[in-house]
C-alpha cells in the first residue's frame, strides 16, 4: 500500500485530531514556542541584568513575577529565555540525528549486502555504550556549551532513526510498485527518493517527537549536573541547578518549581503528540 497520496495524510490528520489529549498537547507546544519567541521583545525581558537595587533572592512580586535569583536576575526572563535554549537543543539535535540516520537506514535497507552490514554494525557499536556516560565524556572533551550539546546529542541519536528506517525499507523494497519501477529501468536514487522514502518515513516521524523530548530531558540533566548549558546563558536545566542546595530547595521554591514544571509539561506534551501521531499513522496498531 502506497502512503504517498494526499488522501492518506488527510485521513491521518483527521485521526490525529480525534485524540483530544494529543490535540491539546499540540496547542500547548505551539503556544509555548510562540511565547518563548515573542514574549521577550514584547515585555522587554532581560535575563542577564542584575537588579541589585531590588535585592537578591527576591520573592515573586509585581515587578519580578517569579522573583530573582542569587545574583539578582529576573527569574521569569530567564525562564522564558531558558525555554528557547531547551527547545532549540531538542529540535536541532533531533534534526541532526534525522539527517544522519534516515539516509543511512535507507541505504542499508535498500541495497542490503556490504552497505547493510557496515551501517548496522555501526548502529550496534553506538548503541552498546551507555548513552549518558558517552554524552558526559564527549561533552567534557569538547567543552560544555549549547553548540556542543546539540552536536553530541544529534550525533549520538542517529541510531534510532537508522534502525527504524532500515526495518521499514526492508518491507517496502519488496512491494510490487518498487519491482515495477526497477523493471522499467528507473534509477535506484529516484526509486528511493520518490517511492521508498515517502512510504517508509512514518515511523521516523513518530520517533521525532520522542527523540525531541528525550533530548530536552538529557540537556536538563547535563545542565543540572553542571556539564550542560553554562551560565549566564539560561536553560531550564541550569535554572534547576541551584536546587541542589537544601536552602533553595526548602525555602525558595520559586527558583526551581517553574522550570521543573516546564520540563515536565513539555516532555509530556511532546510524548502525547507522539502517541497521537502513532495512532494516526498506524491505526491498526492502536490496541
């Protein structure tokens, strides 16, 4: 069955809209993206200026909606800018993983032979290492920064997309329309681009959501451990770094609860959208 027609995607969109929790999660994520992009210029938010006149570790007030941190910086401004960084890390690292993994999985599944052996053995090698330990080692070697975290998470995340694409292509390449295209002399590159890739991409589209959520949580973990995004640049992870102090944890909940809630709701929403996509693109596998 070919999934390249518009009717398939229209039906998939209708099935996605039938999932209320996925639809609400999608609206939440869209609102979050718009907020982190447009609120800073609209409200004149500054995440770096220290408001020493107002005091340090200030409680939430009409001036500072979420209070100030230990250096007097506005926590609401840093929360919004931190959302930019966290989402940027999740989205860009996932794009890098897709750009690497999908073509490799496509080549391995279509050509088989030596190409498949080399690529899939590389997948096995990459997946044999504990992800967190490998990320920590590479980030410490390269140096913790936004760019290095995006690069490391992207390069280490390609294996999931390669395996998904490889498995799907193995079945798609045996379909009659692929055999017909080969029989009339269509070049392999054109067959892969026009027929194989569009009919094999659905599992990877679903995996995009889960990979994005995982990358956001990984960045938060690294930043919480002091190996992620480095101050004064804000991210949801390093905003929670101060929660390692018992005094902050018990007496200043406005410092760590907002970024913690943002992480939880964002990750849950992305996963709910992923579940909705899975049900929409693979209705036979719902239950």
